[in-house]
C-alpha cells in the first residue's frame, strides 16, 4: 500500500480510544483548546469533517448559527457519513472547517485538503487537529506501543501540514501545542529561543493549526490601476504638448 494511503478511522477504534484514560484526557484538552479559538472566528457556518469527537462537542462553542458534522465512521450525533476525499458539498459553502485528526486517517490527505479548500468560502478559516509524530507518545505509536489508536494511521508533523497549506495558498495564523502528558504547554512564540519551554513545546503530544484562506484582491488591483492611470495621464499630456510644439517649429522653418 502507498505510505500516503490510509484507511478511514473505524468506529471500533474510536470506542477503544475513548475507553482509555489518555483518550478521555485528550478529548477534553482538544475541546478546551477549541473553546479558546472558535469564539474568535466569524461566519454563518462551520463544518467538521471527520468522526473524532462525539457529535458536535468539538464545534459547540463556535458562534456560527449553522453547525454540521460529516463523519466517516458513523459516530452517533453526526449529521451525515461520507468519504473524506469526496465531500457532497458545493463550493464556498463553509466559513470554517475543522479537520480533527482527519488527515491522519484519510485515504488521501492531499485530496482531503483540496476538498476543504474548495468547500471553504473566500477568507474562510481551516482548523486542523493532529498528533505530533516527534513526541514521546508519537514515537511509541510508530513502533506499535500504543494499541489504543488505529495502527494504520499516520501522524503528520505540523511542519509538513503547514507546507501543504502554503501550497494551497493558506496563511497559517497560529499553531497551538498541547497534550495530555504536558498540559501546561502554551503556543510557542518565535522569540522564545532555546529556553526549556521551547524544547518542551517541540515534544508536545498534539497541535492545532489555525489557517486562513487567501482571497485574490481584485478590487484593490482595479483601484491601483485607476491611480496609475491618473498619474500617467499628465505625463502623456506633457509629451503630446512637446510633440505638437516641435511639429509647429518644423513647419515654421520649412515656410
């Protein structure tokens, strides 16, 4: 099987995960982190793509009047069940999209990101939850020492996901790092240098990426062109006057 091809997360695996202490703690941490981010986003609709979480618990703090969950495992409380690579949604219908560990268990992460880009409205926000493959827990998962999680999933580093987002013309606004093992972690600032907290953040269990879709600035370009024309017109008038004056002198000399 292609290393980038994975099977969708299964309902039995999710139930086993939520039955563990770490699974319950992780669910609560992710809900708490989203509760600090979602109220600051605006729009009319938010759509969760993926079965992580229970129903609409992950997006219940969003201020959008319309909320929907498109799951892949058939968890109770989901609005519909679909495949992550082919979303039954029109273009630009969502203002915010949440992918809770959806890339890690999608059959094609690239295709899922392209679908999310298609469904998002102009300047819409994309939120991605993921497990850090370089954490102690992530290393244990790579060697098969964490049986509570689906073993065919693939942990993606936040740097790789950010690279994919940049290729799709997304601006990464923030990266939140947290985890059940190190719950005191906060988002890493660039100016923190080599302090201990910086290195602890690198080993955080999970991350939340907040990205915004770029919009082509059609109107500003038109305004700039009008301003350019206003600046060019006087110069062209000066050239025309000089040309007419030179032509008049030539006619006088010929006479």
